[in-house]
C-alpha cells in the first residue's frame, strides 16, 4: 500500500541515533539523572531521607537489643517491637532506593511510628535528662527522615 511504502522510505532516509543519551562532559545526562534537574534533585533528597531512616533503624535495633538484657516484660515487648520496626525499615529502604513509591512511603511511616516509642521519656518521672535529650533528637531526626523521603518522592504525574 502507498502509505506503508512512504513510511518505509522515510524510515530508511532518517538516521537512527544510538538508543542511549549522548555523553556530555563525561557524564550521562538526561532529565532524570542530571543532578541539576528537578527529578535529579528530588532523587537526592529521597536518598538522603532513606539513608537517615536506615541509620535510625540501625540505632533502634542496637539499642533495643542492648535493652533486651535488662528489662521487664513491658520493656521486652517494646524492645521486640523496636527491633521489628527497625528490620522493616531496613527491608523497605533498598526497595525505596530503586524508586518503589510504596516502599518509600512505608519507610517514612515506619520511622514515624518507631519514634513514638520515645514519647514516654517526656512524661514518665525519673527519666534522666540525657535520655530525654536523646529521645527528642531521635524524634526530630525521624520526622526529618520522613519529610525528606516524602519530599523526594514528589508528586505523582
């Protein structure tokens, strides 16, 4: 047919470029990978939030395991919960690093939930001041990680 022949002739006449972006200044540059593009900057913010979430999860796991040795039944339950939340975060971070939106949202939510375990430090009498300060820092860092993760996701297009 005539339209198919015209399309085939055009396809033969037009040069076909490589299937990858051109290199500029030694780097692969595209709208997604460029560190100066909005998507590239959002991915950097996402990575910063995920890194902070992973570090907080490791601290939660280490301190919860240290608390397992000398704790009552309630402390044992809280420690097991903190280890579980830390492990869930560490499982979600690699998935979110690969831009899985649900995993990133899950990591942010789990970090905020894990930070709630520090709230009793402000209300239980007799908690030493350094522990109250550590609890406050942990809550602020967990909220910061969640905000960075969610800001790094951007809007769904």
